[in-house]
C-alpha cells in the first residue's frame, strides 16, 4: 500500500512548517495566499538522497520549523511516505491538525537529533507524569468506573509487570502515591534508550493521554489506538455514558486524540 502511495505522489517541494502554520520564503512565484496557508504545491512525494529519504513538495525538500531538511533514514521510508501522504491529502487550505506525522518527525529532528540536552530536558519533564499518572489513582465508586478501571487500566499495569518486572503503586482515592526510585530509574532508562523518533512519539502519546504508562504502551505497540483512547478517556467516557455527549466538543476531542495517538503508534511501525 505504501509503495502504491509513493507512485501516486509524484515528485514534490521545499517549505517550512512553523508551529503548525505554513511559512515559506517569499519569491515571485509565491503569492500572499500561498504564504497565508493556501495549497500552492501540485505534488507531494519522497526523494532518494542515498542514505536518507527526503519528503518533497514539487521536488523541493520540506523543511522543519527550525529550518532543517525533513529527511529520514532509509529504513524509515514508511514515515516519509506517510508524511508525503498528509501533504498530498491537503485541500485548498492547509490544515495543521491533519499533519500529525509531519509535526511528530519535525519535533524529533529539531528537538532531539544531536541534542542530548533536549532529550534530557524532555525526559525530566515526562518522568514527572509517573507520580500523577491517572492509572495509579483509582476510584472505588461508582461501580461503572470500578469496572472500567479493571477492564482498561489493570491490564496495562499487568503488562508493565510482565514486560519489565516492575510493580507500579496505585492509590484508591485521592491519597498521593509516589513511585519507588528504582522503578522510576528503570522506566527512565527504557525511555532514554529510545531513538529520536521514538522519543518524539512517546512524548506525544504521554502528553495526549496524560499518562506515562499509557504513552509507553502505545509506542511499544502493546495498545491499539482504540484501547489507548479508551484508557486515556476512561473518566470522560463514564461521564458521557451518564450525562450525554456535548456535540461539537466531545466528538471533536475524540478524533483529535485518536489521530495524535495513531501518529505516535505508527511512528514505531516495525519496532
């Protein structure tokens, strides 16, 4: 299917994605409409650079917000094809929310490639999610919540135990629970060993799910997107079941969360 996409997305361009907005150098060919975010390219695709693959628009290499070329190692051609597919799918106006893989890879390139301090700062920030992870704070009522926790949260805790030999402390109620330092260090080591793309995916999954443990299960492909969404939105879904859905709010949030989790999971395809 990816090869088919590559054939359908001919040669492509160089533009800069800045904070989810299109920013391009001005020249005689680029009108004000183009700079404001309207589609100005005909074709999106990929280009073989020898040891790397570039994403292109009309043959020119796409650039990240920091101005780096958006290129990937040869063994990650599938990501380049996904990014080209995102740009190929844009209509008359560029929609930043429909470029999740583009932003994920751009984050890895700008924030982590050759930047050990950037990786360390990100890991320091993400490890703090462990002590406030929603999975670790379980309710003992109402029964609908208790049953949902058993179905969606307990299997994740069991996976952490089976996969890494770690016992995660949980609290019933609002009592604060702090994970043991050796548990934190082991999980920190696991994340620290991730590639730049994996770390970017883990950061996205963790921030989207507001859970370190769900984030890890997503990037390690233990959870499907649907199961990760159910685990991340467990309490919200229980409220919707009891009080109903807010139109144009809950449904939009659902699709946005799923697209973010999907990009994080797909970023590690083949891992």
